[in-house]
C-alpha cells in the first residue's frame, strides 16, 4: 500500500517493523489528506483498519512503539496538572486597529520607520482561539518530532499541554527529512499558531452539555481554552480541536525568510495554514481583504474576530522592532464588536415549556450591531453567581448573528459603579405561584405544576417554531389570543381550530385566519422527528429526535421501547432514555399523542434500515479471524444486508482477512480490492465511525 519512507529505518528490519513503519507513514499521509487538505483518499473504515493493524503490531511488539506513532495521539496519560514551561521568546500580543484611519496611521508609521526597506503585508485571518507554541526537535534519522506544546500563559511562561495538542489531527507529530529539506529548515524549530474549536464541534459540545444538564459553553474560544486545560486527553481527542499555524521560529528568532515564505513552508510541512492568505501592498488592498473576509466570515466554519496584517520582510520586521507588548510590524484589524455596555435595571424570570425558569436581564436599551437590545438571557442561577451580578450593575452584552443577546461580564470601573442588591432567585413560579424545585445535579429550577399556564403558552410557541412543526403565523400575540379565548388547552387542539373561530377573534382578518389554518394543516405532514421535538420531551433536541425517528419509525414503536432498546440509539444514554420513558409513562402525554394521531398528524418516519448497513456490499472471508468464526462473521454480514462470496473478483467490496490468509488475499491485492481485518469488519457493521 504505502511507500517505505521512514527516515529512521535501519537496514536490518524485521517484517513487522517494516509493516509498522509502512502503516505509520500511510496513516500520517491520510491524516494530512483528511485533516489538513480536506481531501481524503480512503474512507473511515479503511483508515480504522490501518490504525487497528498498527495497534495490533504495536501491542504484540511493544519495542516497536514510538511516541510519535499515530496510535499515540490519544494514548497520552491523564495529566496531573500542567508543567510550566518558559517560552523560547516571549509570546506577544497584537496592537489593534478599528477603522481605516487607524490602519492608515499604522501603515504610515511602518513606512516611515522602514526607511528604504521593502514594505509589503501578508494578510491573514485573526482566528478566535488561543495561541500555542509547538516545539519540534531532531530525531535520530534526520527528521523532527513534536516534543512540547505550550500555551501562551502570561507570554513568558506557559503550560505544557503536549498530550492534549497531540490529539489534534492537523498537528503533525513527525516531520521527515525530505519535508525539512524542501522547506530548508533545520531539525529544531518552533511553530506558533492558534488552537481553535470549529463551530460544528462547538455546537456538538453544547448539545451534549445540554443533555447532561450542564451550562452551555459561552463561545468556541472559551470552549477551546477549557478543552486544552482538560487533564484527560481522551476527552480532548473527542472535542475535535484544530490548529492553524502562522509563525515559524528557529533558535528563538522569527524565520529569516519572512512571513509569506513562513506560511508556505508551514504548509509544506503539513500544517493547516489559512488558504485565504493574501499579499497586500496598500491600505486599499488591506481594506479589500478585510471587507471580503468579513463578508465570508459566517461561512468559514470557525470563528474569526478580525484580520491580521504582518510586514512580510524579515529585515523590515527587525528594523521596526517591538513595543513592550506587541510587534510594530503587525496589526490586528478587529471587526466591529457586536457588544455594548449597559445597565441591568431588573432581573425577571421566564417560565419555559418544560417549566424551566430562566432569568433575564432587563436592560437600559443599548444599540448593538444594528439593533436595540433591552433584554438579555442570564441562563440560570449559577450563571448569575459566576458573573457576580448585582442589580444595578453595568454589564457587557454581546449579540452574535441572530442569537439571543447575552450578558458576558460585569463592568466595574470609575465610570461604572457597582450595583448594590443581590438577586434572589424566586422560590415560587412567577406565573402560577407553585413551588419551584432544583433537581439534584441540575443547574435549572423548574415549576412543579404540570398545568402551569406558562408551560402551555411556551409549548404552543415551541410547537409552531421553525425547525419544529414550522407553523407560520403562530406567534406570541396569536397564541395569547387563543389562550385568552379558551380555544386551545393543548397542542392537539390546534388541529381542531376552524376559520370561523379565528375570524371571530380580534384583529383576525379572513385571509390571515385561512392561512393559519392552512399552515396548521400542512404541519400534519412534518413527520415523526419534528413531532418528537414538538412534544418537548426533555433532552430530546433536533439530532436526538432525528435518530430516534430513524430507529423506531413510528411513535407507537418508540412509546413501547424499553430503556436498553432506547439506549441502542447513538447518543442516547440513561438520562435521555429515562426522560423518554417518563414521558410515555404519563397518561396525559399518551392521550396527547393519541389526539394528535386522531387529528391526522403523521407520526411515522422512514426507518433507517439498521440491517442495511452493508447493503450492496460483497465480502470474501479468508484466514482465521481473531474472535469470530467464519459462520459468525458471515451471519453478521448477512444480518446487516451484505453478501458473502467464496472467491475474490472485481465485484468484491472487501476481503476480510485473518491469520494465515492465503491466495484470496493475493488475489485481493492483485485486483486492488480493499482488505480489512476483523476489527475493520466490526467497524463497518457499527456504521459511520467516530473518526469522521
Ligand atoms: S500573530 C506577536 N496571527 O491574536 C504576534 N495572532 O490579539 C501575535 N491570533 O495572541 C500573534 N490569529 O492568539 C497572530 N493570524 C494570526 C492570529 C493571531 C489569531 C491571536 C493570537 C494572539 C492574539 C493577539
């Protein structure tokens, strides 16, 4: 499969040693293709099969295990704390510009100081993560390996987070002699760049945290920082951090060849480097880059908070030098902050559809990023405590995209005196005055009253929401009217509404009445996953609802499922299964489901054929598998919709090879049919692997 390119190999190698080297270099190549270039050549199962083969060789021959083996990304032991390490040279910060004028001022100063030296800028993204320094040191064979990864810390000294950084697949653990030669680099060097949490990973993290009843992480940067300081590398590996490289240092000095060559060299060493970097010769070109980037910002898949311009020439950089905190030869142009400072006048408490109480800050209206903000969520009682928020405090409020504004910090300085009164979380529901409780281990308080009017109102609003049953026109005012007139007592009653009833209501014209009824009728076809979300079962969000719908295919099947059956579904643990069981154990909920069914609401979904995982694939078994007998393997393949055949042909999808595999294996190689082992087969049976 792979070429033999291990620089460390000595002439007298054993076959397993050769194979291990081969596998390592193959795995590295595929990791680079997948994680850095986004251009995989093989699928997850094949990658896993290679990884498993290597793991097996290393387990059988521990002396062959190298610390930079791809198997060791997650192998690191939990740290007991982080060792402090001094930086080779201080990790400085950047000066900021917030307007064209400030950028033009900076450009003028740079040109003055540069004298006759060349001034051209490299334009990069300002990734919103944390900077990390990676030290690479010589290997015996002439290459380099990652030895230490250090956080920025106070700039002078950071924390050793090597085992965590190792789990980032886009960070090369080893660099070959050839690569060093190509980049004209010595064996010892340092790479600096930004560790970030991609948006998808961030959303997934918060979904998980919500399901576990934990408060949401505030933003990807905090989540990335928290992740890097996690003592358990396995958790870090799961979070899917990424690393973008932007500096190269040799002997503690920035690389002589300048910034543009630095980024190209990093690229050729296998690091992820921003592909959209550009050269800019003037303020106008810098502004073009800025505007273009800001327009693309939402589509990048990770957060950036501005752009950075760096003088390209190393000689010019040296001439310009540093202020105490930042290089004079670089500047960050920050995108207009979408935050503002205002005062908290009161804290009100809202009751959600599950009875959850959410504190909301009532603010002196403040203009942020194009809209007036007068309320912002405070999440829960713990959040208020963590902020140390008092009534009357000044706070910074942030608004990102179309999300709800949130309070991020308390401001306290000479212009912003502290408030005085601490907030008392209510002991009774603000809507129905029933008691509120906080379940052990959860952050939220809830109203205990099943008939709390707030719950019904919020349930109706939730039911009609976009992404749920998507009933356009079922907004707050309409819901309130329906409730005030006693027209609905549960979401099922929506389907009994008539045009006449609606036109009888205040401010309801015939046309809007008709279109609301049409919308309600249309929603009957939304399907099981949407209905499950609409029902508001605790912890069942969009993704879980989708997975449950695919697994069970109908609401009857779901309602009849036992805890172990529920937990067979990916991402469903005891907490979620418990919530589902409780939901269907409640007679009122069962009645509600029945009434929805009677109203003609479709509560079925296309069932994902669990058994069709291997549909269309043909397998040939050969040799002795480590745990399965031939018959068992065959039965498993067939149960999953696959076929088995006796001989290898071009139509064979996979040859499953065990020990002492013979001519069939040769035939597979000859015909370039994929060969997997038992672990590879089991991975295929399990479905898309976590490696994706
Ligand atoms: S250069 C000595 N380049 O922004 C120069 N920094 O506000 C400092 N950052 O601490 C680093 N993207 O964490 C540089 N393309 C980029 C960057 C970048 C994000 C971060 C970095 C730095 C902070 C300064």
